[in-house]
């Protein structure tokens, strides 16, 4: 998965504003106490980041 695909899925699932806020401000323990943006900057795979978001926000498996 590429960053652009991750971002698109986040927008589809959470909405534009919430996706942006989440990526920038929300620290997730499963990302090593990082935000989405920080995890990606640190080299995390976007697919792995997406799965963490899915778990944290209870995205149904059919939309993962």
C-alpha cells in the first residue's frame, strides 16, 4: 500500500477533516506512541499503519 492509498482510505472511513486531524495529532500506542504522520516519517509501512487505525477505530474487516 502506498501513502496515497492510506490517505484515501482514511478519508473514506473517517472524513477529510477527521483523517487530517488523526494523522497529525492523535498518538496511537500501537504505533509506538506516534501519530500516523510520525510513524510514516519513521519508515512504518502504510499498510501496517492502516491496520493499526482499523483496530483503533473499529473499522469493519470488510473495509480493511
